[in-house]
């Protein structure tokens, strides 16, 4: 399910849809691949939380196979990699599938950090 807070990003749109939009709300960039088993676990959880958090953060989806330059630019060493942007800069990241509790804690911290600036 796609909502306004979940959208696809590619190299040509990265700066506009991630860097620029991170001034409005934190943006989580999910760099994953279709063939990646941990990505198949994490993806649905991120979608569920994007819906549950109702726009408190944006979820930008990057297909690593189609956008290797984005993965390279961020020195991604494994999939999935999730990178949090706030006000144009990376503020946190994690790798691999995580529990819902971990994700909620991660998101709450990112949202708090974004609000403090």
C-alpha cells in the first residue's frame, strides 16, 4: 500500500524527495533489493509504521539494483540499509531486519531529534 508518506525514489529524484523533504519531516530511506530475504521482513514493518505514524516521518523506498549510485553514495555494505535524514543531513542508520520494538524506538528518537532543531 502506498500513501503520501511512502514513495519510490531514484537517483534523479533523490535530492528533491529526500534531502529537500527532510526539512519538513524526517525521511527514512530504505535501500533494499527484491531478492533480499531480510528486506522482505523489514519492508512490511516499515510500511505498517509509516501508516501508524501518520506522516510524522516519510518513507523513501530505493531499489538498490536500479539505483546502485545511491547505495554507493551512502557506502551501503548490506541490505536492507535504512538511513534517517533530518534537515538535509543523515542523522542515523541501521542495517538488516529489526523488530517492531527496535523500529519504534529508532523512529521515536529520529522524530525527537528532528523536532529539536
